[in-house]
């Protein structure tokens, strides 16, 4: 099955800093989602982005399916951005999301 | 509108006991998924329902695990003869149809003592 690698595994930011999280995947995908898992464990949908670029406030994401990667940009980070960010593509021909190990982000005031 | 809900939020059981975990998907969503998340890991797929039928159960770890969705809405994940290794957070997700964006519930934290 598809392999998903996220980097960096851990990231500490000062409040107000910008960051880029990367997701590499090993095979072609039908779609891809980015999630933020908050400290209470809830998975919050950020983007549904099989290809192209989308923006939502301080967050944006880009997926280049032909090169098998996706990027999540966080600008002007806030302490509430802390948590784990997961990338989860769907293998072509299949249905379930395949999750990476995530990037653990800590934003310090 | 209401999101995906799961009950109970926490379940502590003794090794060898039987447990049932419930998932209420978003109204109108035909696809329902169960995942399991161990500490420090991303969620792992267990089973996917399209309507009432299990379309893909390739992620179920063994035959102690079973899930049903008899009326195409609520689903129950059933675990027989629980083992300590079954301890994890069990997550349910739903989507409008196959291939659409998936939305997750808050999870059930299962602890087997």
C-alpha cells in the first residue's frame, strides 16, 4: 500500500513565525486531506486537496500529485495552532485514508 | 449541523471481556469508516461501510473484531475477548459518499486492563 512520510516530525515555533510542513507519498492518489489533531484528540479538517492550492485564513496547502507531495503552510502562528498535523492521502482505487505519523507542532508565546 | 458522534467517550474493560463501540455518522452520509489510533501514531484503517454493507474490512486485525451497520446509519464496532493490545482510541468517520471528504468523531478511548 501507499507509504506516507511527514517532515519534520517535531517543530517548535515562536508565536508569529511561519512554517511549512511536508508530506511525501509513494504512489498516485485520488485525494488527500490535511488534519489538525488538537490536544483533546479531535481531528479537525483543514483541507481536502487532491491537487492544486487552497487557502483558508492563515493556512494554505498545495498538492503536486504528479510529484507525490503536499505542503501545508502556516503563517503568523498562534499558540492555538499547537497539536499534531496529519496528512492522509487515499490510494488510487481504494477508499480509506492512509495517515502519516504526523508533525507535532508547539507554538510558544 | 451535528457532526459525527461516538459513545462511550471512554471505556475501561477487563481482559477477555466483550465491548461494543457506537458511531453516529453525519446525517445523509452513506460512507462510514472505523480507524484505530495508538499513542504517538496516526490513525489506522479498520473497516469501511457503503450503506449497510462492509465494502472493505481489510484493516480488521483478526476475527475478534466485527462491525455492523444494519440500517445504513449508526454503526457498532464489536470486540470479543479483549486483549491489552486492543487499548487505543477508536475513531469513526463519515463522508457523503465514497471518495468524498471524511469527517471524524471525537473517538472512544478503550483501555483493557
